[in-house]
């Protein structure tokens, strides 16, 4: 019996046709699956979701904060000298004025050292006083010798004038007048020599007096410093205000530089608040804010920014623009609205849990029974609104419920 011989190229053509048909069937199946209501979709109850409308409205550019009341200024009190607490004078929480004694310390070794050094300096001051008296005595002796010489010269000149008259009348001889003339010349030379010596000695004595005065001044300053080290055993308030964190106990030992408390400005307050690092680039000194206190709004200003980020937040300080309200207490918490910019029209959507996924996508309602996932771009945010940069238009509605369980799906079927 004859057999039909199949040509090779015909066999290849048959395989290709079968492959194309297979791929077409798979593609059709995938397309059919995607077009089915349950494909890449999740059915949710209408009561389980919340929706909101996208609108064009003024965007209120602010951040709500929880702020804490703190003193506007705090001055720390430290021990200038070491010692043991001997007496408590003030108590924690007391109002003090500058210079008020807070506590007294005891330091026997310091007290003995101060007494010894004080006695040594007092002895040096006594020696300096003796040197000063010696200089004064030398100056007085020079002045007295010069005065005596001038007096002797005056007398010699008077005697010479008298002798000269008698000589001219021939009453006395030249031998009687010559000794007087010699005495006048001697006294003149003596006065001139004493004048020169007094001038030279005066310059030297002036230098000595200046040196003695400078040494005495330094010794007195040293004595004051030595005695001041003893007065440092009394802890005093450096400024006026309320004494806080003052927990010393009698008998407690302190070293120089140990902190013993702080003094807070009374009636002058600031607020401190932690801000999400998302706003770090937008917060600057001078920004306005408002604090809600007992139903009233008090204007405030950012006065300081601490840019160090801790656990995703950084700290700011705010000051009252006017007088701080009465009745504030350290540690009290207040609600504050930090204004980042002026209100401006924008396309906005309601804030909600849907932003927890990053705000890069939203489920947009298509009628009442379906919501389709759409990529969007968001901008500024506040507790009530989020700015829509692109992807949504006014009038559209979106799902504002948290999208955690909806993220894998493209469509929500609402029943």
C-alpha cells in the first residue's frame, strides 16, 4: 500500500499556526479575566469607606502643634567654691531678688588658707606703707634743706648790703666786707646745688611713689580676691526670678562648678514645640503663630529653631508678641497653630487616612458603585486639607479612608 509522504516545510507551517492560535487563546482569556467585574478589584461595603470632594478653595497653610510653656529666660546657679552645705536659706519655688543668699557652705581648709594669705598680704601692705613714709620723709628733708639754704642766702645778702653802705662811707675796710661777699657766693652756690639735687631726687622719688602705689593697689586687689573666695561660700541668686530645681540638703558636699538650681524669669514665658521634619525647610524665625489659651487667641512669633532632628521631629521656640497672659505655669501644654504662609486658592482634597500611603495615589469614584485607583501628586498639607498638584480636578470625589488593605487593587466595587 502506498504511504503519503509529508513534506518538512508543511510540517513547520502547521506548528506555527498552532502556536499563534494558542497565544491568541491565552490573550483572549487574560482580556476576559480583566474585563470581569472581580478582576484586580475588591468589593467593599459603602458603610466601610468615607469619601470627600475635591474642590478649589483657599488653602490654609498652617501646622497644628502641641506646645509646652517654659520660662523665657533661665539662669543657672552654680557653686563658685566647693564645700559642705551648712545652712539652707532659701527653698525651691521661692521668689528671689539678685544677691539673695540661697545657702551657706562650710570649708575649713579654705577658711584657713584665706586667713593665712590675708595676713601675708596685710604684712606686705604694712611694708609698702613704710616705704611710702620713707619717700615722703626724703622729699621733706630735701625741701627743708633747700628752704634753709635760701634763708641763709637771704640773710647773707642783707648783711652784704649793710656792709656795702658802711664800706662806701669809709667806716669799714675792704677786709671787713670781703668775707661777707664770699659767704653770699657760697650760699648762692649751695642753693643752686640743692635746687638741682631736689629736681633730680624729685623725679626718682616720683618713680618710687608710682611703683609703691601700683604695688599697694595690686596687693589690695589680691586681698579683695582672697576675701571674695571666702564670700563665695555663700550661694547667692545671680538674678531676680523664681528659684527652681533647688534640691540641696544640709551636709551635702559640692565641688566648684556643680549646678545647684536655676532661676526662671517670672511672668515672662515662651512656648516650645516639636515639629515634624517634613516642615524643616519651611520653618524659619519670624513666622507667625497663634496660641489658644482659655478661649482666646494670642499672637506669637517663632524666635528660635533647633534644627537637630530627633525621632523625626525638630524643636522650635515661640515668643508672645505682646504681654503673656496671666496664670501660665511651667510645663503647661497649649494648642498652637503655626502659620507657614498666607491663604491662597488651590485645588484641595480632604485630609484623611488615605494620605498615610504617601499621597501618591487615590481611589476616584466613578459613579456610586465603583472607585478607580489613579496616580496623583500632592503638595502642602494641613489637618483638614491637602493641596492637589496634579491628577485630580475640582468636583471629583475620592475615597478618604485609609488605603492599607486596598493598595494591591486597581478598582473598588462598592455595594
